[in-house]
């Protein structure tokens, strides 16, 4: 299953964040890590469900998780 990183808008209430997380879990996904500093989380989700997160106005962006290295 592909993994992604989601970032919330800065003013997103905790209740709205929980709704998004529940949606990921309800669609067969798995929360991998929560990022309190940036206000988001990493998760796995079947690729055919990723577009459903666009329905949440509190989501700033979603991008595929990848490995970053320096030289």
C-alpha cells in the first residue's frame, strides 16, 4: 500500500483532524506517524481512495511519502 504525508491548515480544530484520520482508517488505511509540529500525519492508504481526502477543506496538501537523502 502506498504511503503519504498529509498536512492540515494551521487553524484546523482537533475534531476536524480526527474526522480525516477516521476516514483514512475507514477506507482500509493505517496511520503511521503524527507530526504535531507541522500539523499532520503520515499514513498508508490504497491509491484508489486518496482522492477522497480532497473533500475535507481542512486538508492543506497530501503528497506521496518518499525517502530524502543528501548526496
